[in-house]
C-alpha cells in the first residue's frame, strides 16, 4: 500500500468500522443485574441510597420533607484503554489483514469492559462496603433499631427438600420478608439466580425439575431465571436477586463510552521514530453497589 495520509485514514476507518460492528453485536449479561448510571463529572455521589427505601406516608398536616443525604457512597470514575500498534512495514507490504480481526476483538473487549467492572464488585461483595458502611453481602446491615442479614453460607443444594429449603428457599424467604425502618414490607420478589459455571447444573435443575433427588416435589421450579456468569471466580458462591426494580442490585457508572481513537499522521513522532501507527480504545467509568436488599448472597461454604 502506498503510505500517505489518505490511504492510512481509509485503512483506519475500516478498522474503526470493524470495532463498532463488534461492539454493537455483543450481548453482554451485565444489564440483567446492574443499572447503567450516566456520569457527568469525575465521580458520582450515592448518599441518597442510605436514606432508605422510598415509601408513602399518610398526609396529615404539612408534608414531611425528606432531604437527600449529601454524604455517603462516592464512586470515582477511572480511565481505561487498550491500544494496538500498527506497523508501517505491514502497511507497505499489504500485510494488514490481521488488523480487522484484532479491531473486532477490541470491540468485544469494550463490550466486556462493564461486565468485568461489575464482576469485580460481585466477586468482592462479601468484603467490600456499600452505602451503609457494611459489606454489600453481610449479616449486620443496620435497619431501624436493629440489624438485618442478606448473607448465608449454605451450599446450593438439590439433594433433598430439606437442603433446598435451607439454601435457596431460606434466601428467597429472607428477601421476601424484608421491611424498611418503619416495619413496612419492601415487596422484594427475587427473580434471578446468579451462579458460576460450577453450579450451572444444580441451579438449572432446581429451577426446572418436578422432583428433587430425594423424590419429593420441587416447590421452587420456575421461581427464578438462572444466570450462569463465567466472570464469577468462586465456584461455591451464589446470589439471588430481585432485578425488577428501577435500580438493580449493582451499578455501572458510565462517564465515557468506549470510543475508538487513532494516530494516523505519517509525520507524527511515533511513525518517524518507531514506524508505528496507533489504534486505541478509551473509556471512563466505574461500578458500585445499589440497595443491598435486592441481593442475597451465599458463600456456599457449608453443606
């Protein structure tokens, strides 16, 4: 290929087209469990989460004004990038066919970027704090004058009705019984069971078979959708979620969508000194926790 600005720009335009096509065709799983929150600054403050679950009260006298908290969970945005070096020699030798598949792979990676951010939160949900200062999955979330748990240690078990009740059933019941600080039901309806690949068979069986392994009827058939998520790193941990609310259990904070940028000037220092053009993906964002009430997690450590 004749190396001039016009030809190089045409090549990089095709690379960007391949990237955008791959990004658009990707089908990430994270939107099932996380809400996309746009960000217009270096960070977002989620102090309003600690003000509790919204509910109506009887209107007697003046309206009771509830001011949103200005302090609390703040999530800073972080920059991310991925860069491909395109050798000038490859262009001169017409050896640039590989860059199309590479740019498509970059598109897939850009689509997976939020997935990885959110997975980092869920994989660390038993240790990382949320808006109330407690770990997102914990036994001691403060509610009113007491504490409430959204954590268990039971293995996801379908061998007997008693064990299914003690694991999945107990988590489901605990979520449905949750109340706010005024002892009013939160109307939590768990509908998504999130598991690592190691628990795929057990989760699918629990949601589909008529009878459990001990021959007793399965009361949990069809009570939740199964999401098998390869990004989960603990083979024993599992999560039951209510994803039907306006805010899902996790947050994907997007400051800058993944965008392709390139350095294509043949007269640039990189081309002059290193004989390399550059194609980059840039993005900014972060992930965080929403309402802990929408997720019950188990370490799966105990039978």
